[in-house]
C-alpha cells in the first residue's frame, strides 16, 4: 500500500532537499474543485515539471495527453479511478536480462499529491 510520506518522494532515501517543503498530501479535488486528470481529449495543455525533477516523465505525459487513443490504451477505466483516487495504468517495463522479461504491466497509481 502507498504511504503518503517523505519516502514516497525520495525513493527510499532518507532525505531530499524538497521534502521539507511538503506539509501535507491531498487529493486533487481537495486542492481545487475543478481538478481533473486531463483537461480534455483533444488538446495538449502543457504538463509542468514540479520539484521532483522528473522532466522525462512530464514530457511523456504531455505526448500521451494529446492523443486520446494513447490515453485509452494506458489508463484503464479512468472514470472509476477518478471516483476512488486510484488509477490503473499500463506501462512498459524493460527486461533486466535475467529474471524479468520485458513487457506491459499494470501499476496502480494513487492520486494524492504532495
């Protein structure tokens, strides 16, 4: 299960310069009543990078956000996810050459934000 604490931001490391700035974790609707995962299904609005320095992920999400067929292939039943704050997302995982084969896997993503 997901624990909304500093370890979720640090990847298990004990400290990260931005973690001290996080005072709470909230669901998007607790931040804004207009919050939603995607603004619409036809326009790339621009995904902004935050404190996590994950520009590679933000860039990929920006591409996905502009293509409805990609959204439907990667996000499993977005309406149910939005209701419960937990999204099922298909992601491609490269194999490690030993025990793990490359392939598409389903991950559950909690929508709480720091």
